[in-house]
C-alpha cells in the first residue's frame, strides 16, 4: 500500500529553497538557534504544517511539533531547521522539509487514521547545549541546565535568548512514546562515503559514540635560551611526543570506521622564547562499536601512563564527555532499506553515522531510524554543502515509502 | 694596580635592594620599559650617577649614560634596569648597579684620567622591540621603526609611550666607539650551569645566534565525525608528525649546548569537533656556532621538504628572524677571566650565553665582554629569580678588577 503515498518533488524542492531564504548566507544559511531568522523560519514551518491539516505547537524550548490528535497510527518524523553559524542550506532542514512533504502527501490522501507528525528540534547543533530540544522532549533537560547554559558564540544566557525569541513562560512538551510507532529522521550524510561510491541512499545502522578527552601536560616555564635541553620540563614537547604515539597506535588498532581528532592544542604561555609549562589537548574518538571505543580507551590510558612515567612532565587524562553508540531499530532499518531499494535499486547501503543526531536521543524512548542522502564531496557545516536535486527527491520518496510501510503495515 | 679599585659590598647590595623597590612585585619586580616605576627608577639611577661625579644624560629612547667628559681612558659598563613583566629583581638591574658601584669606587679614588661610564639601555627585553636602546646608540634604530613599534602586552604605540614618559622631543645619543676601550656587561646567567656545577663566575665567550622559524601546515577544515581518516587533510596531525621528527633529528645532530624550543602551536579553528585546516608553529633554535645553526637549518629544510611531499597538507617554512652568534672580544675575556680567578680561584669558567644581551649589539662597534653570576636553580624572568649575596659581591669585585686591568693597563 505504500505506493499510494506520493510526494510532490517540485513542492519539496521549492519548500527547501524557500526555507533557505531565512538567514541566507552566500550559498548557505546562517540561522543559529533562537535568532530572528530562526524564529521566522519556525513560524513559516508552522504555516506549512497547517497546510497539512496539522496542529503545530511551538514549545518553551523552541521545538515545533505538528500534531494530528485524532490519528490512531502515528510516526514522529523530523530533524532540526536551525543551523551552525554560516553553514549549509540542507543539514537538518532537509529532514524537516521531508517530514513536512510526507505530511502534505498524507493530507492529500485523506486517511484520518494515520499521521506523520513533523517535528523540528531546537539546537541540535549545540549553540547552547547539545540536543537541547530532543533532550527536553524525552525529559532529559532540567531547568537547572537551562539556567546555566549560554551561547557558545555570543555568551548570551539561554534564558535571555528564550525570552528574546518570545518563548519565555511557554510549557515544554514531552513526547509520549506510546503514541508513536517510532521516530524517523532524514539527513545529509555529511561524509563523502555515498558520494565517493556513487550511492544514493544510506540506511543508518547506528550512531557513533563520542568520547571527548582532555590531555594535560604540566612542565616548568623557563627561558628558551638559557635552559639546557637535559633539564627542561617542556610541556609542549611532551604533548608532541605522546600525540605522535597516539596517532601511530590508533592507526594500528582502530576499526575501519573509527575516527579520532585532535581539534585543539594550546601551549602556555605560548611565547616564542619561553619553554611552555602547560599544554592542553582536546582529543575526540568516535566509533559505532562500544568494544572499539573501549579498546582505544584502554590503549590511550596505557600510553598516558607509560609516557607519564618516562617524562619529566606530569601528564593527565580526563574524559570531558561521552555518548554511547546508539543502534537504530532493526525494524525501522528494514522498512527504510526496502523502500530505499525500491527508490534507487542497488544504490543503497547500511552505514553508521559518524555525526550525532537527534535520532540518538529519541532512540532512548522509542524505535528510531535514519536515512542519509549523499553530501557532494562530503562537505558539511559550510555554505558549500550541497546534494543533487535528484538525490533529495529520491531520499524523500524512500522516507515516504518507509512511512507508508510502517503506517499501513506493509513490510514486504 | 687593579687592587686599588675597591668596591663597597654593603653599598652595592643596598643599592640593588633599593632599585628593587621600584615596581616591587612579590619577591621580584614589575618594571616594564617606560612605565612610571621604570622612569622613577631611571631618575633614581641618575641621582646615584651624580654621586659618582658623573653627568647623567637621559636620551630620547630612554637610555641613560653617566658621562665623564674629561676622562682620557673610558670603559662603557652597564646593562638594563627595566624588566620583563612580573619578573626577577636582578636580571639587567644587577649589571647597571655593578657599573654604578664601580663608578663610585673610581670617584673615591680620585683619578680624573680614567672613567667607567655606567649605561642603562632601554628595553633590552623587547616590550616594544629587541635591544631598542642599544640599537639606537649604535645607529641601528630608525625613526620609521619607532613609528611602527607597539607594546607587545598592551598594544600602546611606542611614540605614545615615549611621550607619556616625558621623552618626546629629546635627542637620542649615539655612542662614539673611539671614546671607549670597550663595553663590559655583567648579568645573571639565567641558566643553571654555574649553580649546578658550584661555580661562582662565568666569562662569556660568545652570545648565541637565534633563528626563529614559523612552520605552517594547511589542510582542509572538515567534520570530525563524518570525514574518514583516509581522506583527511588534518593540519594538526601533520604538525604533530613533523614536530616529532624535528625533535628526534635535532637530538641526534645538535651540539652539546644547542637549544631548540617550540613555544607556540596554534590550530585553526581549534574546536573539538572540527578537523583543523591550519596549524602554525613557532620553532626557535639557538647556538653560539654558526656552523651548528647552518647544520640544523639544512636538516630542517630537508625534513619539511620530505614531509611536504608525503603529506596531504601543504607545509611551509619561514625564517621570521635571525641573529648571528656574536663572539666576545678576546682581550676583554682575558681581563674578565684574570680578575674572576683572582676573586674566586678555581670557580670560573668560560661559557656561551644562551640568552641575547645588549653586549651583542655593542660588540658590533667596539670590543665587548660579559661576566655571569650564578642564577639559583637557573630561574629567570620570574620573581623567584635570585643569586646569593656573596656571588653578587664576587661578581662586582671581578668586574671591577677587569675594569682596573683595562683602564690602568695592568693585564697580568
């Protein structure tokens, strides 16, 4: 029966392009959470939801949910419409407009028993805090965290941003998992795998876990001209030596899809003629397999201990944050795969997501699944981010097909 | 005849301690160039020069010279009384007060034919520019450079700092080398060599050359979760790999006294979830031997070329600045060594200076020599910097002895 859920490719692309006019920046968008352009985009999205005969609700943290209160079988489908600073036009907007398009297709169909409720989660991009909206919706965001959060770019307190956006005093909604068959999210891949392998759709098997480490090296500040090499306690040199070992060892023991990144190295005092007494390094490791993360963690701890014993500097290791890998629901993966194969035969693959997504939050309370469309050249979080129109249309058709299979129970 | 030049240890220590009250900070001083406390210290020093029957002149760049216009045999002796930010009480102040003490001893002696002219050079520490005062005095500081220089800490233009210090419009003096037998400078060692080897005096054989390199690594900014390791252009990882090689190779080919320092590593954009597209590294190399500096330079260029050919990042190498090693005058070294041995038999050694000093500037126009006293624990540019009173007194006695040998011609 899924064949009867037909999307309108022109409307889909036209709505996507219209959404991209809010906060347009070069060939992308600058639509940070709670900015005027973000709130205008949300208002526009609520109008589109009304066109799909839904009852949109904007809650106290900026989430929008297009409710179909009378449906008996519901899917929650969405992503986020806000963006990183000066970023691409698709990213989360794609998944929100896909959900909207499918809701419009259902509205045209006129079956009051089934519904796709489009959802637009606030601040997946962590301007204020990671997965702000989706965590709120599953009851994992406290008032205390809201009190403490500030914008990473401007320092504006979250409370003040909510007030400026007109959200102060609004209730925050909580998703009732028993009302939904599951949660589906479409997103650009952000990596280059699909693009490089000439594939058109990726069914996400799991979302990687992310471990964020802080390495600190404490030595002794001294004169770079008069202090002999033999007695130096050079925190920067200690950091370079250990980072080199980490890169070498991780290359040997990582899994095929593991990624690790040293995004930041800071030396104190950072002056050319002074031996640094402090080096701080941020090291991030991602993998979809807990066992791989544990193996790398254990190797890292061994290397830190060995280096610390051999070095004249004190070396410290702290886990700054950790999210666990999150598997996507097997039945939803199957539904996505079947309809993806139908939309683009032989050009579909299952793959982990290297980036975090709201689906990993929803997966904690209900079955969740994700579909990727290709990112040209793997570019994301940059205004050069793009996806071919035909791949966008294929993605929405595949997502609509999966919704139909789940809503009407046809899982052939 | 040098025995008749007797310094007064109590006056010496008392004047040193009094100078340390200007800008006192914890157990050290904060007396940056042209600060009110620096100018007050200079006024105090000029009064002390008058006590030695000299005619002090404060010039348009902040140098003070205590002139003895009627002497027939003159030595220029001094250092700098200003300090690094929040630094030690001795550093250059020691050499200025030594010069003052010797001038006071000569005044007591009452020989009008000979003079030590104490000199206090401005901004050896490069708040505005390296060796500002001494370069001015040998004609190597242009008005254009003064126009362009700013305080490294506050950004204040040098012109404005000079005006605030009341120096605007004053002429800058130029040293006439033909008027002097040479230039002598005493300084704390700043390293730990004398202290660690229980020596009391170091006769400087040469001042190291310093080559300051900037290494740049250009890669591609990308998402730290979705970009496979195999296609990354990670500028930070490229920097770590090359710096590791440089440390290893330099350890193998450096000379005994060579030092090299990576004082700064900067990754762009420096965020935990973004692969850095730029790494900038400051690498400094010091040695007293030109051939050693050339050997390391050549090895560095080879390593950069090899790494650049093998890496997915572009690697650049620039020489930011270079000073050549500067030998001290053989006759002045001999005079210093003879009197140092007399002051502290068997506890004197010849050694290179790992730090730069005004003596390397003066050496370009006249014979120059330097004497080191021990730094306890090798600490300098920190308020913990210190030297034992008896080593301070020995140092001044040795310097006075060398002055006597040179002024009265007794070089036994």
